[in-house]
């Protein structure tokens, strides 16, 4: 869906370093933003979220940043661990009526 | 104790058949969803029910019909299966429409 762009299909990072995953969006009506992690042969797992009234939310090693003016969402993982290797999806929603959209996913590989 | 379960995990069937996928959640959530992940790994919302009421109905062929007998169950019935229906179908649930969803393990449907 062209309302959301997750342009990096893959990212490789050394263990202990920072992983930065990015999504861009065009629909300024989105008001709730999430990141999901997915391992092969499993369903996605909710990771962290942020509402449009905030620009940052932290949960342990995971921090989500929202830049509304640039329409840019990012996820920082510090320090990265091999167990973080998975596909990461950004997720966008608008109000209670839906318009639920996943990004195409970025495959993160964290090398020991 | 599985939070969101789907049956079957794998489903292989021929074109033209009718099949159903079942989903159950034991989290006490009031909102359930069906997503389709196609061969390119794109995850797309199909339907959502809140308290047994259909609230999201994306552009999906009317061969697909969701049924929610109660808040804990959301089944997906598919008529006259086509080759293009081959995909992984994920069920999910959340409390309200905060979209912090819990996903099932997926059902891989293969239409031959």
C-alpha cells in the first residue's frame, strides 16, 4: 500500500550495536503507530507503540520515534542481540475505524 | 496455554472447494481480526469484528465470509477456492481498537 513505505528489505547489524528500522508514510490521518516482530512460521508479535501525540516511546532496549512533520517512524534497538533477528513490520492505524496498514517488513540479522 | 489458536495449521485443497479456518482466543479480548499474508509476504487486513459486530471489511471477494459466533471465536469461510487464495491467513485479537494485537500462528492455505 503506497500510504506506507518500509523501503529496506533487509538490515545486518553486529551484536551490541544499534539497529535502526524505518518507515515513511503519507497519510497524515494516521494516529497510532506500532512495531511488530515476526519469526518464521509464527504470527507477528507486538513490540512497541506510539500515539500521534508523542514523539518518543521507550521500552527497555526498544525505542520508537515519530516525526510527524517528516511523516517518519523509526525503531531503535540498543544493544542489538542475535535473538532480535526477525522480520520487523511497522503498522499504522487511523482512529477506531481501521485503515490498518502493515509495512512490507525489514529482515533484521544480528550477527554475533 | 495458547492465547490465539487457529485450526488447521496447514490446509491443502483443490480449486473450487469450500473450506473454513477456525480461530479462538482465550485472552478475553473483544476485537478479532483476519489478515492475509501473500506470497510477497505483504500482510493485509481482511476483516475485523468488535463484540461480534463487523467493523472492518476491506476489499475482499465475497467468497470470503467471516463468522463470529461469540467474542472468543472468529471463523473464516471461503467458497469456490481459487489459486490466488493460496496464502498464510493470520487471526489476531486485541482489547478494544488499540491495535496491540495478539496473533495466532497462521494457517497456510494451498490451493492446487
